[in-house]
């Protein structure tokens, strides 16, 4: 491992990618969105799920996460990535920030679940709630700190996270 990564985890739609990009800039670090890397290397995620299934996707995801955290910087993980046991072991060596959002805010963020294979359901918000509830214990067990992204301008959220990172690194 070359550097301690700052890893953003949490349910779909909490803002890991958008916050991660801005956080990396604020901290003058590289940014890696693991879902973007998977898509760049393997094609669109909905297509991967449709043609190869979730197991195949999760294997690609595990490998991409391992590479990304080894490189350091700010890393945004897909919502299901922390469920992998190998990934969980890796994350214990890094700073893990859990992002959350209220159920009332998520509907506006995820819409009808477009581009999110696991939300392809008659009620994407209900499916999101179930997935969040199932995954939450794992998220909490890995997190060093939690930030709620439900309210406040993204710049304020990024600033609060950056302050926490700088304090942790002192």
C-alpha cells in the first residue's frame, strides 16, 4: 500500500461520486470512482448485470476497489462494494467515511432507478430502503465517521469532511 486512501461508502444516491470529486480537489488528491472504472473497463454497468449477472460484476468490482485503494487518494465505492469480505479487510487499512441520506430526500435523487440495476423495481424507493437496511450494519462496522448528505449545500458537506480528514491525519 502506497498511501492511506480516503474511502467513501454508503447507499446508492448519497452523493459519493459528486462529493468525492470535490473532496479530492479540496484535499489536492486524486479521485477514483470505482463504478466509473468498472464501466470504462467492462462497459455500462446495466449491461454487465444483464449480460453477465451480479456475481460477475461483483468480481470486477472487488478487483477495481483493491487497485483503487492501493493507489490512495479519495475513492468512491459503489453501494454494494463493501459487502465483499476481501474488500472489508482492505478497508480496515484506510479512512472510511460513510455517507447517508434521509428516505425523504432519496426519491428525488434516484428517480425511477435508471442506470441502477438493483433498483429496477416497480418501486425503486422501497427497494432502496430495503437495500440500505440490509447493508447498513456492514457500512457502520467499516466506517470511521458518518456524514448526512440530506441537507446543506454540497460545498458545506465537502468542507466538513475535509476538516475531519485533516484532523485525522494530524
